[in-house]
C-alpha cells in the first residue's frame, strides 16, 4: 500500500491523501453502477462552507485493496491533494452519484469547482417520494431500511482537526456504507411505482446553479420586515447589499457583519454619523467603527437618496376568504399526500398554499408531478368546481354542480 494512504487496521479505515490514490479509487468507481458520497464541513466562521472530509463507498462486492477498499475517506486538507479525479467522476454519466440531503454538499462543490455530481440520486428526496414522511433523516432510513444502529456521537466535532479520531472516521464512513442499502431499496421502489421521473424533477433543481447563487442585490428580500414603506425598504435593500458583499469578499458569516435585527434597527433609525451608530442597541461593537461602520453609513445614505424605491408586496385581497380557502387546500393536500404516499411538504409548502388561495398561479405545486397528485384538484377547489366531504373517516373530493 502506498505511504500516502493512511490505514487504521483495527477499524479497517482508509484515508486517501494523495492524488494518485484518489484517481485510482475514482477509476474503480467509474466501473460501478453507483457510488455513495457524503461530506463533512465547517461553516461557523466562514461565509462559504469549508470542506474538511469526503466519504465514498462502492457497491459491496466491488472492493479493491489497491484502491483503498470499498469505502474510503478522502482528505481534502491533505497537502498536495487535487480533487480533480473526484470531479472527473462527478462528470462520468455511467455512474450514479448517491447523496443523502445533497444540497449543502452540492453547494460546496459548485462554489469550489463549478461542478455537480451527475447523474445524482438524493435519498432524502427519494424517501419522501416513497412515503417515508417529511422527516426522512438518514438515521431513520438506516434503522428502517438497512436495519442497523447508527452512532451519531461524533456529529458535532471539529472536522478540520487532524488526525481524525477513530470515532470520527467510523462515524463518517457510516454515512456512506449504510447509504448503499438505502439507495438500492429506494431505487427499486421508484422503479416499481414509476416515480423515478418525480425524483428527476427535484434533482433538476439541485443541479441548477441558480439554486446556489446568492446575489447581494437580492439579499434584502430575505430580511423579514413589518414596514412596507418604500423608503424604509430602500434602506433595508442597501444595508443588506452591503452586508452580503462584505461577507462574501471576506468569507465571513453575515452575522459577523451585523444580524438581521440590527439591520432592521439601522433601517429604522437611519444613522448618518458614527456618533449615531454608537447609540445602536443591537449593533456589534466592531461594526460601530472602521470598514463596517463606513459601509453602513454609505448604505443608509444611498437608501435615503435613491429614486429607485422598492415596491412593497401587495396586500392579499379578501384575506378572510383566502384564509378559509387556504385551510381547505391544507385538508386537500393532506388527503392527496396520504393517498399518494408522499410527504406533504414535498408537494407544497404552507406559503405556497397561502399564495394559491390568494390567486397566485406560478407555483411549483401546479406543475409537473405535483400537478398530477395535487395541483389540478387544488385549482378545481379554488374555482368552486369540487368540494371536500368526509366519508368513513376519509376526505373525499366531490364534484359541485353540473
């Protein structure tokens, strides 16, 4: 075995730390129908996630000691290691890349290398499609499908520290070894039910770069405010834009610049000098001087002077009637999701139901497989073409008139 592969013989855990060893493993993976993957990362002190570890496992019968075995750890912090062989595997169409709850993992690879694992299979989404409920956590699936216990004691550890402990390494590998049985079971279920295209629609969102791009100009739309004043919103917009740019450029969390509650306070008090900033109750001390203070004051000034005022969201017309319709849509969603064996949250969120009740029609719940399961009847309910009735403890759809 190469000196660049760490081998803990007691736990039979192998860590790849050299590009050649990683390339050898990835070539082996290309000959397999799938490979399971996961990452460990830190984000508490940075804007972008810091990749600390990658786990990978091949189908059980495909082991090769020369390539580090059927399951390996890949150390992206190892000096001189290039992840290009892994990215080349990501581009290899003949091997399915299997993740559980892939969004954060994919965000890392997109920002680090502009690459996505394709084709992708997300077992969390697949489990929701296959009737495992809205909380289809990995531990739950391991117990229900793989029928194995799972030790999560190392979940909140420092993955950047080296060397990794045996407990950390074992925990990390468990996230991909049990995933093999979960993938094979869920893949078979999707084929049996004909719902593989449903998963495909969801995966397409995960593989869309727009899912991971945060634009400073749009950051203000994620700040929850109570005031609809255009001038107030203009100041919120400029403060949020400054904060996002500052955090991205320095790779620090937004909250290290200032938190949302401080942003709302600043938009309300509209400070014009550092003396004004000193009166803030919520602003961090470091933000009351220097670059952040200058940025805040410039943002407030820009928000007060701009002629391009944001338009507040229009009030929902007929709120009492919409609220009643939204409640009916919730009942319909529960009935339809139960009948289809799909997690309700995967079909439509509470916000989507409220928007649908208020007349919105450009919604995910009204297109693709969701329309077949729920959206078409939701529109009929909103139009008064159907009603809901209870019969023998079940909710039934009843035609109206005609």
